[in-house]
């Protein structure tokens, strides 16, 4: 059945007898049935025909159709450009089929849904987050795109579509890195999700085999990040770092951002900034940056020891066990050196290194005694070994010390596991409504789908830094 036939039957509210959606009855909510949205039969899209080629503006492309009752159709109003939009064609990855439609985050208006039970109605202003690059119907570089309702965020009236289009993928990556890879519990922040616990309540086979180990065995319960722990982010000016810093601060972590202070120092250290780190370190000289982190963490370690010896907190934690790198393998290696500080003597490193592997199950026992003492059920002190954890958003070092557990963000959780996606988007709606999370700065606006290539060229040249480039559609 053609897209045109499907949409016409939706507008007329006729029953579907030959639909691909197995008897579903797509409807328009009562308030919009008198004047159904004028959904065209075809649309304009950007197509990638070959790797290492620019996207081509293409007319008369079919408007995508709904396939199940968790899908909605969104008219695109603004698109947030992401690094993968130019890296994928340039380096020929994440392109499952040619011609290909790209684009990971867009904001717009709901024009159609499949079910009266949907939490979205026609006319809602939304952010659609597409982490499923294999389904071209959900890609942002088109006038109309499909979105799962559990991957869609209702925008508050205070945000424009352009602002809404800046934060989707970065928020998902930040929440999964903190909540899954580091085990941070968000339940104290507007009833946010405890992803570590949520994943363990799901059937294991509901998680894809290639991410199951990360989700279930990458972190032991006593290793989970707790309020007061330190987190270092290398590449602190990126959009993903922005959202990570905001969520980490809300959940009680103390943060270190490593960034180019000549470019971003004043902005990142502004006192009213939601993503302001506790410590801002210049990345110009990486070895010096590591030395600064080590010196500050040594001071923290000494203070903790004094508090413990003076009858302070019972639960001792090492100053820095968590790191997230947003830039690549080389910078991740420098961040790893900062995590290796926590040996018996400052500057001592692990005795052996191995080629990087997925986190073992359970993670290997660390060489150093990062003591974490707490009372057991019998009243006696129980001592656990604490690991250091490094998350690489774009790469990890080739060599993995036995003292550091490597993590990659299981991004497909967002679109493959509805319970996870729904928990995240509904939480983001509350955060935006209360103003607890703010969108990244917009540092440029392009106009029309045809301007996407110019925007991506600016990103290739390194002209876009510290914020987002947005395309206004229509």
C-alpha cells in the first residue's frame, strides 16, 4: 500500500484493510479532526548517494508512513547538526544503505499519530531524537520524519524549535554514560531514572548481545558513582560535555572539565552557567593538564584521609575514579593517566597493560587497594576494591591498564528498549519544564535543507566549537 493511500485514509478516518500496520487505526485527535493537517504525498529530503560526497537535495520523495502504535509523524522545523553527520560520509561508517538520509536530532510539530492512547496529540511541539540510523524514516534531513513516542520529547513553551533541536543526542549520550557506565542514580532529581537498577529488572535477552555485557556486567554495585564523587571530562567545551556536566551536577557529582581555556575559559567558568565545572583545566598542554588534575586530587585525598582519621565519613572514596572523553583516542589516553594517579605513590602506574577489550564480566579486580569500607549486615566492616572507569565517546586507548575499566556508551538502548527511552525522554521533559537543564548555545543558524552542506563544511573546518549549528527548515 502506498504512502499516499495510507495518508488519505488517515485524513478521511477510513478503516485500513490492507495496511502494513496490522490493522491499526491511525487517527487524528478530536481537536484536530475538523481541520486535518495538510500532509503532502511527497517531500524534499537530503540524500547521500556515495561516501565522501555532499548530500543532494531531492524532491518528490515519499513521506514516510507509520507502522505501529508507538510511532508519530513530525513536520521538521529545525535540525541540530552533529559531528557524525559529516564524519559518517567522510569516513564511510554508519551508512547501512545508499542512498542514505542522515540527521540525528530535529524539532517540529506532530502532524499524525497511530493511536488515541498516544501521549502526543497533533499540534504538539516536540524534539525527535533519532539514534537508530538504520531506519531512514526517522532521519532528520527531511521535511517529515517518523519518531517513536518513547524517543520524543515534548518541548515547553519557553523553548523555540531551534533551541530544542540542540540537545537530544547529547542528552541521551550523557544520561547513558552516567547512568549505565557509571551507575549514577538520578532518582533524586525530579524522579529521574535509576538506569543501573532498571536494566537489571529487564529480561537479559531484551538487550542486544553486543551491549549486554556493558549494561549488566560492566560495573559492580559497590563501584557505582555516588554524590560527592569526582568526574573528569576531557573535551569540556563539546555539546555532549555540556549536557554531561549539567546532569552530573544535578545528581551531586563534583566535576573537572579539560578544555581550551583561550577559546572557552570565560564561557565555561561563568558563575550562572548550568554546566559550570568545579575545576576548569586548560587542555593546551595535556601533560600539564594531567599534572594539575593529579595535584588537586592529591589535595582532596589528603583531606579525605584527615576527615576519616578524625571520625568523619565512614564511606571512603578515592578522589577521581570516573572519566569521560569526548574527543578521541589520544585525549582518552591522557585522561586515563589522570585516573592512574590513585596508587600508593603519586605518579605510580600499573605494572602491566593489555590490549583494550570489552569490560570483563565481572570487571577485573584492580591492582591498587582503592578501599571502600562500609558496615555489613553482621556489623563488621566489609572492604571492597574500587575500580577506575573511563568512558570513550569517540575512542579509547589501545592499551588498557588492569586498574581501569573501559566503557563505551550503549546508545542503542535508547531506541531498542522502550522502557529506557521512555524513562529518559519523560525525565528530560520535566527537566526542561523546570529549567533545570538548559540547551547548548546556538552559535549559527543556516536556512533551508539546502544549506546543510555549508553547515557541515563549517564543522569540518573546525569553525563550530563550544555550541551548536542549527538549520531552520522551511
